[in-house]
C-alpha cells in the first residue's frame, strides 16, 4: 500500500483531478433543457429564416404597402389639365372628365397638340389638293365635301399658293361622350398666307404678300373601344 501511494503517483492523481475540474467549469453540464444546435446545412429555408430572426436583436417587419404613385401623379396631372382647358367653364370640365373616363388615353394637353398638327396638315393638304392626307384625317362626309371643292377648283384651272404661319390661339370649347363616340370641339385662330390664282395666273382671292387670320371650329371624334388611336374631323365651320 505504501508503494502504491508513493509520491509520483499522488502527484499524478492531483493533476488529473485538477484537469477534470477545469473542464467541468468551462464546458458546464447538461440539464436536459438545452436548445439543440441549429444544423444550418440541413435546415429548410423557413427554419433558416426563423433561426436568423432569433439571432436578430430587432425583429424584421414587412414594409407597409405603398400606393401606386404613378397612378396618383397621372390623376393629378389630368385634373390640372382639365382645369386649365376648361378655364372656369364647369360644363366643359365635366365633358372633358367624361371623355377621360371612357378613353384612358385622353389628356387635354396632348389632344390639343395633336389637333394643332392635324389642323395644319389638313388646311395645307386642301390648298395643295392632297386628297390622300385628307382621306386619312377626315370623316367620310367631310372628306367628300373637301374633295368636291378641290375638284371644282381644278376644273376651273385655279391654283393656290399657301403658307401656314402659325396658330396664335387655339382652345377646346366642347367635349362629350354620346354612348358610342367621344367628341371634342376646338376653335382655331390661324395665321396663313394664301393666294388663289386663275389659269392665267391672275390673283382672284387672298394676298401673296400679306398674313391673314382665319378662324374655324372643328369637331374631332373617335370610338374609345376602337384599336385605332386616331381622331377624325367630323364637322367644320367658319367662325365670324
């Protein structure tokens, strides 16, 4: 017994006990209530997200749904354009709103830009006898009327020298939806240089050296259900 408990053996036993004590204090002991470790390589996306949330100090929250700002801006822009075009005319404002409700592509500003271009093309085509351009932009009864005037002029040997100068004043004066077509009426005050000559070259109407003002009221129409986005002139009249 004395040989077994010699000094080297006692020292070895003390060292072993000390090492075990240190391991216990560092690693601790299991109580049965520990949370199992997360196996990130095998966990599903849902489990990985849950684990990530548990490790996040501030939980993530979904962003609140945002309104469609583009739709809001378009609505405000349309409202401002209608107010400007109507210029205090309540009846005209209501008509423009009715047109916009059945024709989402309509806006007073872009319509007026197109109407001004169409007006210049039509009066120039009429002076030049360009029937094809007129046919594309005029409703059939209006085209037939323009075409007859061109034919009569040609039969008399008359020619027209024509220059379009500009449109100092143009305004929408009426708009409505009649259950089939939307119609918009526009007043045009144009500046042109026009001179009509007979077959001998004599001036019979107008002045080749002077700008004159002409005033017309035209009505444009289109079917909002049609795939054709173009408007056509369905009525014309001269203003005093």
